[in-house]
C-alpha cells in the first residue's frame, strides 16, 4: 500500500458567511500500512451535507466543530481493500459517518457498518437507506405523528431528507405540500413523487397566499429544513395541535447574525401546537427499525430517491458549495472511484 497516493481535503479556515474554496486545502500523502485490528477503505462515494456548514463554525452546537488544519469529516461509502480486522473482509462494502474526505481511510472498525449491495445500490446507504432517510423517518413519524387526512408541509422538499418525508407522509394518507426553490424541483415533487402541491418560494410573490391555496384546510404537520421567511409564512397556517419538526435551518447557516423575524410563540400558544428540534442520533436505538422499514418500502417501490452525483474527488469542494446555491435535486454525492 505504500505506493498508493491518498488525496485528502483539510479544513483550512473558518468561513465568514458563505464558504468558498479558500476554506479548504487538498494535500497528497502515502497510504499507511494498516495495523492489527484495522481496515483500509477505498472511497466510492462521498456525502456532502448541509449540517457540515454548522461544524465549520466554532459556535456551540450539537456536534463538535471541525478543527482547523485537520481533515474534513463526513459520511462515505467505500470498499474494504485490506483488512486485519476479523469483522470485515476484503471486498466488502461499508458506510461510515465520520471518515476523512479522502481517497482512502484507515479505520479500527468502530464507526463503520457493512452494507449489502444486493439490497440496493451501495450509494443509497448515504441517503434513503442512511442518515437522511432515518432523519425523515424519525422526524416525521416519531415527532410529527401524521394522521390520515392531515396536511403535511415540507420545506427543502426536494432535498435528500425532504423528498423522503413527503413520500412517507403520502403513505400515511396525508395531503403533502412541498416548498422548493426551482420550478424543476417542484415539478419533480408533484409529477414523480406524488406530492399534492409544490410551491417555488423564489418566484412566488406572496408565499402566504400560495400556502392558503395549497393548504385549504391549514397545516397539521410542518417539517422544517429551511427556517427563515419560508417558515414564518408556514407558521401563520398551523392548525390546532399542529406538530412542527425542526430538522434544519439552511437559510440561516451562512449568516453572521440570524435574521430578525416574527416570533412564533403566539402561533404555538393560540393553536396549542408543539415545536421540537431533533437530530437523527437522538433515535439511534431505533435505527434497525427505521432501516428495515425504509428498505421494505424501497424494495416494494413505495418510495424512491434521487441522486445528484458530481464526478471526481477533485470536485468535492465545489459539490459542497453547490448545496448553498441549490444545485441539487435529491442527495448530493461525489463519486470518487468505481465499485
């Protein structure tokens, strides 16, 4: 393995506002020989996710900030190319959530899981059969608890989490309204995924009026991936005992100071509603349940997913920055090498 060159992306500096390429550095080094108990993993797909922007800040959050000068960490799917760990065999496919953005990773096996390529394409372990799918499953079903006939609104609906939320809500007999930032995305939601309506918040002149049209009976469950003015508008529509699920706030991630906005306490009070934030690891003990059900739905064709794949490790940073331009429909991935 000493002759293998490993490209690795480091976190170079903390961004002010929207990140750019100067916040990253790519280096090359030799792949080390693995020790007893370790495995060497060749990266197939890298995951780029909005939550990573929060970890680029040193503000207090639910996850430890990235350390400047250290490798950038994220989820990936890879193939075991050498093993001195009895739990993993050469040739097996794995998924890991906290591995380096690199061509190769060395792991002691504690933070990776084996995936079955016969169940679904291995890349799905980074979205519908991985963290985004579980986020959608737990957030909607454990917190939102949708009932047949209710109206569910999803912001960031064309993203990896949002599109799964909407499809699960449809399986539960709900009216589903998605909010996204492009006509192409809205068409995908209604024509391909079966959403009842979709709103392009970037071109809609009056978002509240558009919501009144799309949600004639109000909003019972709101799955919030975006925050900001989009969520301000949805909050005016919530019904008695609505459930508001705070999953992400991507509209705020690149702001030095949060936008001032309407205060929501009055809406919650008058409607006796519940608002709860969460992260997927809150429900880790239920992961098997979630993955089993998501796998069944996927196999039966009851849910589908979509990938936006950028080719080449050298384009990883650009793929990440594209999240904040809204480039992707579905899960944003970087294909690093062939299976």
